[in-house]
């Protein structure tokens, strides 16, 4: 038997995942990225508020 005959008996099968699997995977990665960005932005806002409060306290102490 030659290679051509073997290939004819067993056709090559390819598996393609359903589109929903692929989309779900990317959706999860984007959600993780977005949540990280949001937490970083929230932390920056909290830090800015803390800095502003500290500046106000220090300026009050200097005035007194």
C-alpha cells in the first residue's frame, strides 16, 4: 500500500472549536484587563484624595 491509499482510507479530520468557546475565552481576558484597569484607576483616585487631605492638614498646621 502506498501513502496515497492510506490517506484515502483515513481522511484527515480537523477540530474547530465552536465560536462561542473562542468568544468566551476572549471575553474573560478582556474582563480581567478591564477590572485591573478599574482597580488601578480607583487606587489612583484614593491616593489623590489622601494627598489632598494631607496637604490641607499641613497647610492648616502652618497657618496656626
